[in-house]
């Protein structure tokens, strides 16, 4: 969900020299200069497999059972993941249980932790701004998730920008409360954002779903959970969990206490058992709607979801900037090799476009993608044309769909915008909706809300609003110190 | 959850003459002067039973099956409720289905409705300020719910104050959005509060639960749902549904379109079937935790809950104002004849109080309650004493409880407040917590949040924050109209 | 600044019968049924002149000196105003001095007053919704300010809507504060909105300025001052002060304590002396820039201003809806007979419009205005045409102007909106700017901010934001109760 | 106004090794490794005087007139300041004039600048976190302002924390706007924070005033002005202007465009002339009330002020933690050698304290201060005792004072806090008020508002709220794109 544009802007700002260095740096070795890292990203291979551990109660642990991950490029067994099975969950249950319902911190408990987490964010953001650290995670993402270097770098960039947003006092500013005068002297009501305490962050970040952001999605949710005072257990799909395993080591290096986050590699059945035994107060789940619905039932609704959406795009009647539109369509459909899986994309094209070169150009753009640089994946976008008077039918079709993540209305046409944009927006519920000539459906950055709408279980990611809504609840404290009214006497019962 | 204090303040303001009139008015007949009402509250009886209808698709309907409600005072069959069974739910399913997911209104659709609802609130608040209307609902509540006149009047008063809070432009102010500058010219991101569309408000307001507010709880949630653009179907326990049935008629009289709300009398099984078939986007449930958990499973977590809480109170070491404390304890325990059922109340009393007259006074106060004026009900409060150094044990006990609605810490003692208040607040999660000499656990008004904390499914009631969080979700619209950067060229794929 | 549209909407909702009654009511007498009123609006005349008194320290007082106001329609001396001269200001100085700097109320002092003012708003709004009260003020405005009945009624309507916005708890919600966790246990910082204490509201509402809203402007500012805890002395131009004098009597009737507001009729020199002697902590001045600048110097900048603006309008290149545009231009220029005085209006018209019937239609519309129904006044609008490439020159011209109240950009043209609207908005500073086909420069309602921008002294009117910014200041309270760190020892001096 | 506590916390977190290095580093040379710096802080002396230049239109310039600053420790002429006289102001007037009223950026103009300033903050914060940069500014402050190393280091620390608060997207988040649905389809009203355009930041930071924070005060206000889109001209007292001159060079090194800020060294008369000719839209003045009042008159109130306050402290009746209280009193009175000048401090002490060792201890603490380490300055604090029943008299005395910056109520006594704290807070208007056992009157950090209350001209510093209120104004944009109502016809004139 990072923004390609952000990367390009970044690139525009980075002096060319640094950029060249950054690129050439890719093939060099850096393990000695990254004290937090336990792997050398370029050397992971069948002969030198990397190991991914678990973290519980402040200790990194292995396991009797090692899951083997195959290199997506050559099929070698290049990563060994220490997986916990049902017999091994007890330490994780205990660890979660140690965190009380009122959390690791809240406005009345250990406020120093807000400052500590602000400091961790300062340091981690600075680390990610170092070219060799940035390259380390970019390449690590590439090793497990078939993306281009630029797409993976974009993910690291968005993660860094997110961390910059919560430097200094900004973590404690998330815990800002409000108060209203009461009915009489000595009474005031205060509304606080309260943590849930023990929570779970589960990101089924896999290769062929819209969620193939193995660093950005888990990290943003994890930090949000921590900022608000929760103690999270984190589970990421084992295929890509090496990225967050290394990131946790970086965070520890930046001052995050090792007991603050548990990290588990496990299959779905084991994780389910853990959730049922440890009974976290809240579970954030990123993954498919089917699994999400099952989890919602198992956890009796104590869950927030970011599931896949049926992402649609409408091209208005104004045929112009065809090069640009074709390129955005291509990126929305193919970038990250399956950021959008085939069944989840629909393009409504005004009939005017049929006379243009758009489809041919989209074809050409798709054709230039190639496996070697990881810019291609198996994707199909359904294209439907509509006539001027068929917008209501299009809206009707959209109303009948089930999931509503992102959407785009691409047009700068006067009549269309006026008569149709408000209508399309006012009559749809997609959580993150782009409108205008530069509209797109992928590549959300850290500066605006990203998440589904229309579902009370829906979770946002990344912004201060998203963090507060997902990772804390309202608590009201009413001070009522008196004094009593003068000459108060016991009234009649009521 | 109304505030007795509020009533007493109101009474203090009402000229004595008006108040006498109001009281004497109780025994007079008023049906002819209340054009909205279909019942004469004083004449409902076994020989002149009242009828409660259903409302669907803008029409009041009867039923082939009439449920009979017994007068709690004399056991006569005094109300006939037209109950819908499973064969009759189709019109309700159709009615809900007519409301699209984007709601009856939203910031881009029929904004006039925000103003209309502001006008309805103005008129309804004014109606409730009329003594004969206020008396009508007060007495109607008393007929079905064993409360004193003052407790029932307090409920009407809080309802009126709530409506006053959303007069004029205040409904549209609930739909206030925010925007942040984007990355380049022509880009801005907007965060809106979006309705869920078809929703359900289910208030299992019954006689012996904490939820015996047959007007206040359903009305506040219903209006909140409407304000944000949803179309609710409302179900209240048949024993008390006559109150909301008459209230809906008042709202229609004040300009609420008859199609905006459906109203159904049905048993739990039928309602469950309706929910599964109509599939509302959100269900607000007020009632017991057991039913709530089942609903959460049936609705896959698309639910917000206001369930009963285990409400505790801690008396600090400073023994003073014993008369006042005893009276508040008595009200918290007994007012409304079971606002707090026996198993749900626990009083932690510092050992210093054992030497005081508190327990004796509580006993005396309980003894003066009598059935005739409906000030008594079967209630038991467990009293536990603690010593100075046992606060951690008390907190530990509280941590192990399951539901967390309200709590109170009663003290103005210096050492206790300093050393203990922050600790008790910082180490507990009750949603609505009162602290200070005048702390209580019952009687919440409309001006502060009331609801549980510590549960992602938890719902608040009444305040602007509660309405926005419960009845709307975040939707992000990103405008990106361009222009394109000058000399833009198609970049390499990523 | 009221909205004509609002009136028309209101009319659309009022049943025709009620409206006829309302109109026929105009000629009837109502003094006996308006208990607060001391004048009979229809009978004020040379032979039965009305009297306007002063209010100080809770008492209505006359004066040895009576100023005579001439009926604008026939020149008769129809109102006698008791004017205070320099020898009479002492009671006003004393009255203001009685109010401490921390105000009549604040979040820590007499919070009951927030509720009292919410109740006053409920009652006053309801009074103004009564047709005979509404008619009374409409006609009273007409008697002193040459407007049409509908324009004057619109002013009453906006005033009522404003009062509806601050019913119930909404006054105390204006005093909402926020808090942020501190550096250690026991520390929290709180930001409050604090009153100024004694303040002055001076509305030089006169016949031929943009400020001829003798009810709306002073009432909205006065209530805002009260809501936040200030004690205002109010001065309105004597020519129209009868309107607010009667309104104050209505407010008293609705429960406003008589000591809360002082009301003075005086000339500018006397008022200046009063301000210098009483030294109010804040003065809100509505009137000409020239007087405003002098006041700013006299009061050393302790002032907020709503001065006249140079209001411009740009018509885009898209010539359409000419009837509508002509009518809005006519209303913006002429409605209220000088809402916009001649030198303050400029119309930039794209050259395309020169071929249209716009100017002729504007001429026709102006011609149909007539003195009898008070729809006409001496107004001149300067019209300038511009070519496609001259927008930068237009913006340059606007940049060099001095006051920036309202502005409008009328267009729905695609290219213009895209290329120009953001440019015009981004490169101008007018406080209240309308954009789109229905843009206008007059008729602001109560639901959005109205006021100048680009000046730190600028004041807004009517909205919650405006009230908070104009009538209160930030105050920060930091609680730091400890405890001390364990084993604290005196450190070295620094 | 920095917080000593902050420094001590920082020290607690810094590894001891780093701290030793930092201390020993003081005597080493670092000019070669600080590329932005043009002076070597340890070598500035009579024989190697430093030069301070002006910055205008992107160019550093000297002057024909050099002002000589004497070393406060030995009286040597150790700094030469290029002072502009009245003949030299023209380039500054021109530079300010180049900035339009709508600013360098706003939500509709060059939004990229928000991101650029977020990046500058990231880099500058990181620079200040480098020990040698931090030491450079700490020592530079010490060279011109007689403070201890720790006090000066604290100022650098607060400055860094402030910059951390506005990293990443946090600058654009300051420009967050809101919107409310309009009356009909196509209408929405938006409230923006708009810049003033050309502005002036004048910090008369001198040696013996409360404003001797030559880095923190000007930097925080300067960045606030920039963040919101203004172009500031900065003037700091020549005696200390070398600190901000070097800081500007650091900011340029971090990416701040050289044209964004002008920097002038001039006497008051020249600055006054510049302000009158360049006519900045807003002037922020930090300095004495006398100069502030004159400026308010000269600039016709277009000014925000942070003037000296009469800072008082009340010690409650509970005599305890005497060591701590004595130390805080000593720091509040003497730290920074005159942060509080003699006439501006008053201590109200409950008579109980007279029996304690407090006064003796304060005496002892004052005695241990010495000139060599710059911990002493000529200060006198007036001490007054009061009896239990004299709080109203104390409040009365405070009410009659003129300026209200900070205040403290030191007590944890139950009765006092309950009966008196709300009273003292509710009946006073000091802008930044501390309450509790650890209350103080000096040492405000960056995380809460600091500024006077009770004056409409009052300015806060440092927090998001302060930046928005001081450096931007409200602008309302109402979109009203239609469509027109169907079958619209020209209505009658009104």
C-alpha cells in the first residue's frame, strides 16, 4: 500500500550520487555494519539458509520444528522458520496474561513509556533513513516477496515516514483526552483513549494477496498497538516473517524493551488455539474475508479487520492523458505482482475510451513487465464499458458487491465530475476512494487513512485517527469531588 | 442511567405552581390534547387494554398474533402487543433492503436530511418540555417498569436534554469531516464519517436488568443511528415496547418521515432470523452479555454492545458525610428496583467504615422503600472490607472480573486520593468511572459518555463522540485532480 | 449576513395556512401577548414614539438626554433613545469592574451557568419560532432598517437557528478542554478555553453599511461572549438599538440574569471614554476599518474586528444559467438596500459574458426594485471584464486591496475550475469565499464561519469555532502532584 | 523556559560514557566537523572576534556598521554584529513584499513545502541530537547568556524535542481543515488555517529578562511561522543574535531554502521603521510589556505578544518535602541568572512554613550559587505569609496585577486542594499554571502551551495549538456547485 509517487519524490530529492551509491550498494555486503541484523540479506541461500526465531517473554527462542521456506526465484530451501505448534504455546499464553487489561501504560500509568516510544520512533526512523539499512530491508522484502526494487524500497520509505510521524511527543499526543464541565462545582467529565491490554496482531501477508507488504502492514499496526499502551503478540505469514523478525531486532536496538512484543511463527490452527487460550482483548487481522469471518466468530467479535476489497475503477467520458491513465491502470493492476489478485479488480470504462489507444497501451505496458526484475505477476482485470446513462446501473452493480476497500473515479470532465462524482461518492462505501485525473486504487501512503468502510469491524492503518480508533477504546472518568450543597439533607427514596 | 440529580435540579427550577399542577395532572385525562398518542396512559387496564403495533415501510401494522402483557402491579392483562413471528418478517427484510449501504444520507447525499433531523430534535425536545407530554411518558414508563415517578420523570428529562443537544445545525456538525494537504497540487485527503446504511437497534430493556430505561436507551441510540444517516429497525422488549411505540408517533408528529424507522415486536428467535435474512450492516445490542456473545457470533462480529457490567464501588478510608454516602449507596443499589441486579454489585469498604453508622443507615434507607410507590425491588449488594495495604488485592480481584461498565471511588482523603486514585484509575478499565466524594455508579446523564471499556465491541450512548463512533465509520476520499507534472513521461514499470 | 435561501427553505416548510396567518398577523396588535415587549411595533410613530432605555447593574435606566430617531420612511421622530453622555458612564465602569478577569464562569467556577445559558438558548429559540414573536422582530427591524419583510425575517430566522445550536449541553461543550500525559506519574497538562472577564461588544450597525443586521450581528456576538463566561457591555448604533433593547428583554424573560449584560446608548466619544476607563479585557468591534484602526490604537490592540471588506466576484468563462447568475448578482448588490455600499463591490466578468444578456437582466432586476417594499437602496457595482489570460492580473489587483471579507468565484467550467479555482483560492485571502455555480458574496448563515482573514485582529461570528476563538483564550494548567522520585536528593544548582 | 527535569531525564537515558565524552568534549575544537558553523565557539575572544551577519533575499550580508558585543565574563569585545540602520532596510522591505498575503504555501498552494519543512525538521532534530552539535549550541548560548552548562543544554534539548514533534507529515497535519455538509446537494463549507504571508518574529531576548532563551524562543516561533506558510523576518537582540545566526546556517544545511527567512540585526528604532514600511501582516513580539504596548499601537494591533509576567507562587499549609520545595523555589528564582527579574516574583507562603527550615534552606541554596559556573544572578523574591482565612485576600491581590504569565500552587494538602485549588485556578488567569507538590513557575518544555492568558493579543509557543493559533488565521471556503433546484425561476426581489 505504499505510494510509488512517494518513492519517486524521494528519488527526486536524493542527490544523484547517493542514489547511485545506493544502487551499487545492492551487491555489496553489509552484515558487519548492521549490528541488529542476524542475516546477510544477499547471502541467504540453500547452502547458507537464514533462521527465523520466535520472541516470547523477552527471549528469542528456536523450536523443535523448523518450517522450510523456498526461494521464490529458484526454489531452494533458503529460510528455516522455527514454528511453534500447539504444544508450545504456553509461554505465549503466559506472556500475554502478564499484561493487565489496563495495558502497559495509560494516561495514569507509566506515562514515561509514551516518551520512550517517541524516542524509539526517532531512532528507528533515522535507522531506516540510512541507505544501508534501507537497502537491507528492501532486499529482504524482495527475497521473500516478488517485487521490484523500487516497490520494495517504497515500502521501506512509507515505514520510515510513519515512524517520523510519531517522534518526540507525538506518541503521547495520541493519548490526548478531553474534558467537559460538569453540573456543579467539583464535577468534570473526562474522555480518555484507553488501551485494551493484551492484543494480537495477525498479518496474513502472503505472496498473492493484496497484503504483500511484509514490513509496512505489520510494523504500522504493531507500533500503533504499542503506542496506545497494548502488549501485542505478532504473527506474520511464515513465508515472509523474516522481515519483521529482523525489524524487531532493529527496534530493540533503538530502545524498545524486549518484553513489549511477542513474536510467533505458527500455522493458523495453532494461532487459533493461542488466541482462544490467551484470550487477547483485541485482535487485528489482515487477510482474507473468509478467514476473517471465522476469526470473528471464534473471538466473538473482539476483532478489527482489514480484509481484501473488491477494488473498482471508473474512467469518466473525458479521454485524455491516455499515456498517464494507461500507466496508472497498469501499476494498479500489476505492480507488486499481485497486489491485486485477478478476481478483485474491475474497470468500468466509459464507451468513449474504446476509440482510444488505452487498451492497446495497457497491453503494451503489461508486455514489458518481466520476471527477472520481479515486475510481473499473474493478474487479470475485467474491463466493462458503460454508456452515458448507465452510471446508475454501475452503482447498482457496486452496491451488490461485498467488500469495499478501495475505489477510483478517474476524470476531470466538467459534466461528469459535477453530475457524477458526488453521485458516485455519495452512493458508494469504499473505504479509501480516489477521485480525479490522477486517481488510483493502489499505493496508499502513511499520511491518509487506508482501510475498508461500511463494516463496524473495519480497521484503518497508519494515521493518528486509525491508531486511536483501532488500538484504544473510550474510557470516561467523572471527577465529582464536591463540595456537597450546603445544608444537604437525605431526600426521599426514588 | 439518568441522573437523579438532574431531576432534582430541574425540580428546583420549575416554579412550584407548575410542579403542583404537574403532579395533580397525573390523575386527569389527556388523550384528547396529545394528538400523537393512541393510548390514555391512566386508563390502560384489563378492561381497556392498550394495543402496540409494528411499523414497517411507513405503515403501522397489527399482527395475527397478539402477545399479552400483564400489569406489574395487579397482574391484569393490560397491554396487547402485535408480535411478528417468522412468517411475518418479509416486509421488514424488504424495508431494510431498500436502504443502500451508503445510507439515507451522507455528506454527499441529501444533506437536507441533516437539517430535517435537527428540526425534528427541536420539536421533540420542545414537546417533552411540555408538562403534559412529559407526564404522559413518565406515567407510561411507570405502568410497565416499576419505578418511582421521579425516577421515570428523570428518564424523560434526560431524553429531552439529549434532543436539545442536537437541535439546529448540531446534527450536521456530527458529520464534520477533516482534510489534510496532499503531496502535490490538486491532491487533498478527506476523512468523513460514513453511515452503515441498514442497521438494527435492539434494546432488551427488561424489568430486572440494569437496562430498565424503556425510553432513554432506545431513543438515544435510535436518534444517533438516524443522525448519522442509517435506517434502523428497532426492537424493544415487548414488556415495555409501548413506550417507544408512542415515542415514535411523537417523532412522526415532529416531522420524522414514517419510512425512516421500522419498529418490530418479536421474540428473540424471530429477531435473530430477521437479522440473518436482512443482514443489517451494524447491530447495536443492549442487554445481557450472554445474548450479546451469541449475537456477536451469529452476526460475525458486526455488532456493538452495551452489556451489563460488574459495577463496583470503593469507599476510601476517610469516614465523613456518612448520611450522603449512605444515601448514594442506597440509590445506586435500589433505585429503579433493580437497576443493578444482585449479583452485579460489590462494595469495597475501608475498614474504618465498620465503626461508622453507614451499614445501619443503609439498612434504614432500604427499609423505608416500599412497593406502593415503586421504590423497592429485590436487590442484594455484597459488602467487603479491606485494610490499608490491601488495595492491590482489590485491584487484582477487579482485574479478574469480566465485564466493566461503571465504577466509583468514593473519597476525598488526601493520602488515599494521591496514592490510590491514580492507581485505581490507572489499573482498571471500567468504562464509566466516578471518583470523589460524590462518586456513584448509577444515574449517568446525557452529557457524558456511558458505556463499557476494554472491549472493541463496546458501545457508548448519548454524547457526540458516542454517536459518531457507534453509528458511523471512517471513509477516506482522496481528491487528486492534477495537474500532471509538466513533461510527464511513462516511467519504468515497478 | 443571513441567507435568503434559508428563508425560502423555511417558507417551503411552513404550512401555507400558517404563512397566511403570519402575513395577516402583521397588521394586528400583539403587545398584550408579548409579555417581554415594551413597544407595539406597528404603532410606533411620531405621536406614539417608542423609548429605548439603558441597562446597567441589572436595572433599566433612562437618561436626562434623549436622542431622537427619525422614521426612515416618513421622517417622523418616532423613537426616543436615552443616551448616556460622558457624565453618565460611571455606573457602567463600576458594573464592568465588578466582573473579575476570570469571568462570570469558567470550567472551575460556577459551571451551572453553562447549563443556565443552554436553557436560555432553548427558550429564546422557541420564542423566536413563535410566529408572533418572529413577526415582532421582523417588523421592528424593518421599522429602523430599510429591508424587505423577507430579508428581515431571514435575519430573525438565522438568529433563531444560532440559538438552537447552543441548546442543552452545547454551551458547556464550548468549554471542552484537552489534556496530555506528562513526563512522569502525577503530571498532566490541560488546555482550557478561558474567558476574558469584562468585555465590550460594539456593533456599529448602521443603515448604509454592510452591517445592517441590527439583531443578528449583536445577538450572535453577545451570546458568544456570555457562553464563554464573559460579562459584556453592549453598544449598538442608536438608530437601530431598539431591536437589541427588545431582544434583551426577551432574553431576561427566558431566564438570563439581568446583571449579565449591560446595554448602553452613547455616541462614539462617550463609548471611547467608557472603554478607556473601564478597560475591558477584550473589545469586539463591528464597523468601518477607519474606526476599527483608531480603536485598535486606543485599546493597544486588545480588540477583535469584523470590518467591511472589499467584496469581489469573478464570473468564469462558462456562460450559463444566466437567469440565476443575474438574480444572485442583483441580490448580492442590492438586497438589504446597501448591504454592500457602492465603493465596496467589484465584479470581474469573463469577456464571454459580454455577449450574454447578463448585464441587461441585472439592469431589469434592479429596475423592478422599489422603495415601497424596501427592496431598493443606492448601490453601484463596478463591472470589469477580463480575458482568458488575465487571471494573474486579476489576482494581482486583488492582492493589492486592503480588506478581505468575502469573495465568490462563479463557474462550473471544467478548465476554469481546474486551472483557476485552486489558483484563485490559493492566491487570495478573503475570509469567507464562495466557489461554484451558486457562489455569492452575501447572505452568510449561522452554520459556517463568517469573518475576514489575513488579519490577526480578525473576528468570526456565529459558529462554535468563531465563539471559542473570539471570546476565550487558551489557559494551560499543569497538574504535578508527584510523587517525588524515590530517594530524591537536592541536585547541584543550575 | 526549558525544563530542567527534561535535561535530567535525558541525562538518565544517555549512557554514561557518552556523557563523559560530551563533557570532556567541551574543551576540544570542533569547527572543522560542523560544516554549517562559521564560528569556533571556544575560540571566540577579543583577539578572534566572531562576526554575525544579516540574511536577506537569500544572501548573507555584512554592513557598514558593526556593533560590538562584550564578553559577559571578561568584558572583551568578542562579537561583531553587522547592524542595519535606517538607510539599509530597503532590501528587507522588498524581501517581505515579495511574499504575497496568501503566503509561501497554503493548502491550495505548493503543498510540497509542508513535506519539505517536515524533512528539514527531521534533519535538524537529528543534528541537535549529535553531541558535538548539541555542545556547540550549548556553549554558544553560554558565551552570550550567563547560564550553567546544564541550563543551556536543556534549552538545546527542548529545541530538539520541538523539532522532533514536527517530523514527517506532522507539518502538513498542522494545516488540517474541517468541513461541514451544506444546505443542499453540492454545498459544503470548509474551514482552513491560512497563513498571514509576510510576518515578523521579534524576540527581545536579553540578559536580565525572563526571555533569556536565545535559541529556544526564536527558533520555536520561527519554525511555527514557517510551518504555517508565512515568510518571517527575524530579529533577535544583538547581544545574543549569534546563536540564531548559526542556527539558521544549520537549517539551511538541513534543506531550508535560503529565501524563506530574512534575519536582521538592528536597533529598536530601525526595526520599528522596517515594520512600518514593510507592513508585515503579523508581528510576534517577545519582550517587555512596555515595548509591547508601543508596538501594538504602532502596528494597530496586528501583533501577538509574549510578555513578561508577574509570576507568583502559593505554598499551601502542608509543610513537607521541604528540601524539594526549597530547591524548586531556588531554581524558579535564580536559575538562568535572572530568568525572573526581581520585581516580578512573589511568594505567598502559608504561615505554617514560617516554623520550617524553608527560608533558611532557600538562603543556603542561594549562597552556594557562584559566578564562575554562571549559576547566579541578581535576584530578589518578595515573600509574604498568609493565614488560613486570607486566600480571598491573596486572590484579590493577584486580580489587581497586570500581567499573567505563569503561576504555581504548591500543595498536596487535602483540604487545601479541595477547598482552595479549584478556587485559586477558577479565580485567576495566569496563562501557564502549575499545581501540586511539584509545581513550579519556570522551566516549561515543548510539550505543553506556554504563554500568557487573559489578553486577546497573547501568544503561545511550541505546541501544535500554539502554532496554529499564533501563525495562522481561519479561512472559510464554501463550495456551492449546484445543481440548481429543478425548474428554478427568478423569485421576487428581497
